[in-house]
C-alpha cells in the first residue's frame, strides 16, 4: 500500500508534462518587439513626418510672438513721427547684428570721418620722422667713417718712443695698451667707447706712474690732433676739498660737450664713492655719452708688493684696491662700476734708471 501511494504521489520522469515552446508572438509580448522588424523606409517616413510637424509648431510659435508684439506696440500707441524716427534709429545692419554692436549715431560717424584722416596724417608724419632719423644716422655714420683716418700707425710710432723711455716694462704691458686704444684709433666701431686703461703701481712709485700716464696721454692726444693737450685731473686734489658734489661737477665740466679728448686721472683710489659713481656712465662701453674718440687713463696705487706678480693678477689687484675704498657703494653698483674701469689693466714696473 505504501508503495502504491508512493507511486501516485511522485511521478516518474517520463510521466512529467513537457514545457511548451513559446511562439514568436509570445516573445514579442514579453520583450515589446514586433514580429517583423521595421524597415528603414518606415523609419525615414516617420522621421520626416515628425520634422514637418516640428517646423509647423515653430512657425506657429513665431507667429504668435509676432502677433503679441504687434498688440503690445499698438497698446502703446506712439505718434507716427515717433514711430518713424524710432524705426530709423533701430535699423541695424546684418554685420552689426552678427557682431552684437549697436549702430553708430550720425554724430559719431561724422566725428570718425573727421578724426580718421587726422590719425592717418599723424602716422605718416611719425613714419617720415623715423625714416629721416634713420637715414641721418646712417649718413652720419658714413661721414664719420670716411672722415676718420686710421691713426694706429701714428700711435705705433709714438708707442715705440715710450718703449725706449721705459725699457723695464714687460712686453705684455705694451700689448694691453695697444689693444685698449685700438678701436678709438682705427676707423671702425666708432660708435662704441670710450677706451679705458688702469695703470696700477706701488705707492712707492706714484711719481713714476703719474709720469708714465702723462706721457701716454700726451702721445694719444697728439695722435688725435698735434695741437691737442690731455685733460689732467688728480683724485688726491679733488678729495682735499671734502665736497663730493663739487668734485663730481669738476669731472663733468671737464668732458662736457667734448667728443675727442684724452683724460689723465691720477690717484683714482683717492676720490670717494659718490664722486667715483660719475664714471659709471662716462665709462660705459655701450651707453656712454661719447660717440667719438674718448680716452680715460687712470692711475691706481696699491700697498701690496708688485714685484713678481703674474699678468692674470693685475685685474684682481686693482679690484681689491677699489672695492676697499668704495665700500660705501651698493655691492651691485660697485661691481658694475669697477668692471667698467678695470677691463684693461697694466702693472707698472719700477725702472732701473730715473726716467721722469
């Protein structure tokens, strides 16, 4: 009995009902898909229909807005003259609409028509002035080069006489002197300058250094002009006045409005830092006020031993002396000033016989 019940309550695998296979219509119901897929033509037709409807809707809205605007303008009821004037002023060109700019009034247009020729005329004047200045500078450069002969051969002969008077001086001293003055002696690079030379000597040989500087300055001045004499200033004498402003004015007056000159300045280390600052502009190679032949020859005296010094030490010795006496200057200004002065430095040797 129990076996029979068990057979009734539990069906065998073969007796189970089989699941029915869904048809295509059932799948369409489940997933919302049509039995047959839509064609491209039907989609394009539907899209065209929708686009036509949308255009009609936009046109209808535009028409409604236009009617609403007309109703509002009629409700204001302006006079005919006012309406015509307003419509004339509100005329906007297509380019102004595109640039989102308001139309110009008649007064603005008239002002622009009057100002524009004036601006063009001023621009032409500026261009002509600039062109004329450039041509004048070029002409001046040409004339200066033509009228400036090469004076180096004349100076070489005078330098040979100096070598005979100071035979103890090493050969590299004469080479530094010649190269320091080359640009102001030949007929090239005339727009640059001036030439600067430092004659470094021991304090025991101040007289020899001053004599050498005077003879060298005189030779240069006579090379430029046989009747020319060098400008002579002494730092020790200028410092005795204890008036830095007056000392600076003396230096400025000595070279003002002069193009061809040679200055011999003895005892440069004796002047104070304020007075020395004038040489920052006077001895600037690129921005100096002198555009012709200008030469500065300075003597500087050191308490260090000068015998047996190598050539590479000359600039460092001069820098050391000037940095010490001009320590009140700002370090950057002092460095720039000393760099302008010590570009060409020679160390004067003591002569075996009395020269001066």
